[in-house]
C-alpha cells in the first residue's frame, strides 16, 4: 500500500508543470535542475520505502538546523534557550527586522538568526573544523552512514555570497547575543547547511524523532523523550518559517525545510519521511515536496492530531 502510494506520488510529481523556483541567491544551488523529485519513508518497523530520486544527494541547507539544535542541546543543555526563543517569527527565514525590536535574541532556532546563534554555541572556543566535525559526526551516527559529507563547493558558494547571514551574525554580536568570532560561527553555519544527503539518508537520520528520541538500532536515548517532543513542537510551529501555519494546516506533521528543496517530516510513532524537489515556494519551502507530504499524510492519516492506535 505505502509503496504503491509513494510510487504514485513520485510519478505525479515528476511531471507536475508548476515546480516553483530553484534558490538563486546561492549560486551553486541555482545550478540544480528543478526536474528532480525523491521521497523516502522509514516506518516504525524499520522498513524503508523509496521512490523517485530517493538516492540522489542534495544540499540539506536549513534541515541541518534540527541537527545543530540537537548537538547544541546535548553540549549546552538549557543554556540554548538563553540565546533563542521558541516562538514562530511570522517573517522570512533571513529577516533582520525582529532582531532590533527584540534586543538581538532571535525568535526561534530555525530562522537563520536563531540557527546562527545555536551554531555559535557549538563553535564557541573551537576552530571551525571542530564545530563542523561535531555536527557531521552527529548526522552520520543518526543516519548510520559514514559516507555523508559536506559539499565544499556549496559551502564556498554560500560563504562568498552570504552577506545577509553575515549581517545577522554581526548584529547579534553587537547585542552580545553571540560570542563569536563571527567568522568562525559563519564558517560552521555555512558548512552545516552544505551537508549533502539523499532522501534515504535524511529519513534515516530522522528516525530518533519518530521514536521519542531513542536510537532505532540500540534503543539508547539520543535525546530525552521530553526533548524530542520539544524539538518536534518547534518543527511544527517554526519549521517552515512564515508558511509554518499553512504547513500545519495542510500536513499536520512536525517538519523542517531547506532551500535545497529538502523537507524532513516526522509522524511520531509511525514514520520518518524525507522528500526532495528543488523548486521552492515564495517562502523558500519545496513546492512539490510540500504537495507530496500533503498527499501522503492525508492518504495515511498521518498527522499529530490523529495519534497512532497504540498511544
Ligand atoms: N544556508 C541558507 C541560508 O542561510 C539556509 C536557508 C534555508 O534553507 N532556508 O540562507
């Protein structure tokens, strides 16, 4: 049933005429063809269901903000919340406007300013390569795959054009909200965004969130059940920026998008899902990826307001 469903969805998405706009502000991402569509679903029993370009690597971009948040929470605990809030911003992912009004403390860890503040905690006192290494090690262990790596060309491309992110970081530094050095923090941030993964790898990396924070293979906690719940709450309310309400309305799953066109969505107790299609909506979320998740969640009855029978 699930295999047929996602094969149908992938076939429809492959020929959809309206595919959105590929991100252009990072030159390396502008080169990616909007023709791609991939989907991978890992269900609670560990089975993997894939269709389309599920094994092609793409730039995970802001999906990495979930992993950076896990890494920062593991290393610094509740201190993270002194740096970032837990409220939806209602503005664009790279907006600067709220920062002045709110004394340099970003609304949440998933807008760029908030993610840079989280990454600053990881980068603190380290060389850039150590901070990047910490995030990469976490992602590899969550996915059970040591081949996952940073796409150096994408990281370089973003560093060369990341003026807005530099502005956000410097502005937060002026409020003492990040410790800096700004250059180090930005290097780690650009590299974490440039991690390349396939849908299959990304869905595997999200398994711990479907299992209330536990590693699916060892059963050991990666984060506590409470932390897993809180991360999922932030994904639901903030994971799609100023389209988070619409995503919750249509899909009803905690999810995080990235401007590479990937989305990681979690159906708690049921599935970890990754979709990829590079064309974006005006808010910077994958257009067909979102459509595919709408169709999948509706057909399967997977949404957080419709819990699994066992719960
Ligand atoms: N690396 C991108 C940026 O900082 C991430 C944005 C995104 O995926 N929404 O602009």
